[in-house]
C-alpha cells in the first residue's frame, strides 16, 4: 500500500493532487487543520494536512503477466496440433480415406481454428489493458479532462525541459498557463461575432451589449444580418429596446456601410452574423462579403466548450478565411470537463477574449485569467 501526505490550502487542491498522483482509486485516510511551521505560522491562517492511500498495483501486473505467459504456452501447445492435422491430411490423401472421415477431419480443423481465434482475442484484450496500465497517472488525468492526444504528447515532452526541482504537477500547470493567451483587444469601434450554428452567438452579443452599455456605460449599437432565423431578430430587437440602444437589420452587404454610418456616434457597434456550416465554402464566402463591408479587424470566433474535439479543428479551418483575431468560448456551464478550452486555443493560436457561463443577460459573460483557465482544465475548479 502506498501512503502519502499532502499539505494544501483547500480540499479541492487536495483532491486534484491525489487523483493526479495516486489515481481515482485512492482513498482519504485522514484530514486535519494545521498551522504552517515557524513563527509565521502563528499569524497565518490554518492549512490542511490530508493523508491518502492506494493499494500497490505491482502484484496485479505480475498476475496479468503470468496470465499472458500461460496463454502463450497454450498457443505453443496448440501449434503442434495444427502440424499433426496437416500430417493427417497427408495421410488421408495417401490412404484415400472415406468421405465420412474427411468431414470429421474438417470439423476438427474448424473447431481448432475457432479456438485459436478466441485465444487471439483474449490476448489482444489483455495486451490493450496492460498498455493502458502502463500510462502514467499524469497522462490519464489529462485524457480524462478531454485534452487532445497531440497536446498531451506535447505537454509530456515539455515537462523534461523544466527544472527538475519543481513538482511534476506544477510543471504541467506552468505549461498549460503558457499555452493560453488572454486578449487585450478593446471592445470599441465595429466588433463582429462569427461562428457555427448553435454556439450561442446571439445570446453572447446581447450579453456583450448589456455589459458595455449598462456596466461600462458605453454607447452601443446593434446590427444583425441573421435574417435566416426570425427568432434571432426578435430576440436582439427585444434586448435593444430594454437597453435603449439603436438596432438595425440588414439583408445585403450594400446595407452594411449605411447601417454602420447611422451609428457612428456609438462607442461600439456589435454585429451579429448568421451561423454557417464551416464545410460550406460558398456560405463562408457570402458571410465574408458582409464582414469586408464592415471594415474591421475586431472579429471574434464564437465556439462552444461542448464541441467535440474532432469538430473543433474542422470549424476553425472553415472560418480561418474570415481572419478572426479573438476567440469567445461559450457554454462552460454545460460541461464538467474543460480540456476543450485548451484544444480550441491550441488550434486557433488566437487569444481568448470572453467566456460565457449561463443564459443570464448580461451577467453570465466574463473575462478569465490564465490561472483560472489552468485550474478549470486540470479539474481544480468548476463553473457550477
């Protein structure tokens, strides 16, 4: 049995470190509040000492190895039988056995072949399980948090380049922290939001309008080209009325310049666009014609945190032609793992401007720090 003690600030930190170092099967034996050693400890707040333990897996691996060796021995034992069967075939041909004997022989051979195939499946299953057991706890933790395998390999390679005096877990936190970028682009002038359908662009632009007009006291204008969805137009129109800000609906690129000029006294003009499939180049090109008329380089790609890893790269490749320079990640409240944040930032190579954490307008949108992102990705923190 392996027993380790952890000195931590809170139980969330303890659980994360225990799961990372000992695995999800570890159990907490005890916990108690203590003070830091020395004179400083007398005046500082108490910290927590947590003791955890896990059974040693060496015996289990030894049993698995013995099982594999036993199956190999069985296969070696069965191989001569196949040779004997070939010999029987030769004898059968030489001695002209009856049809009845031939059928009996073929049945025996088929049974032997089927038995060998079943043994092969068993060996493959055991080999895969053994390979899984050989993965480090760090690798398993990163996989559990839905981080892309390529990114995991990159993290593992970078660990070896960092000072050995630092704990491995702290090295991972530093690497992820360095991988993330936070946008310093100011929300001013013309701002365009683009992205696929269903990621929450319209709700996000309403949140931004509320944040800028009600909290930051800026004069905001709203424009939408999302005429495909009647509900989207009505939704933004309602928000615009509530916040008492100008609102325009345009249906062609020619109207874009006129709409923006009508709001030139606004500090910020937010433009909501139609959700387009990243695979449809014609639709993306049509969307690009609207954006070019807006004459802005403040373009934000909106993408959901719940998007599958395989789809993230496809979406980013499809929207790359729009030259977006920031990323907004939505629906953090609809998932329990946040590795997709790292995947999105890794693929886009663009900074993160905002995240959304719910449906409330304008409250559930905020900027987030690199440290907060790292804690979310490693499971040390949760949105709700």
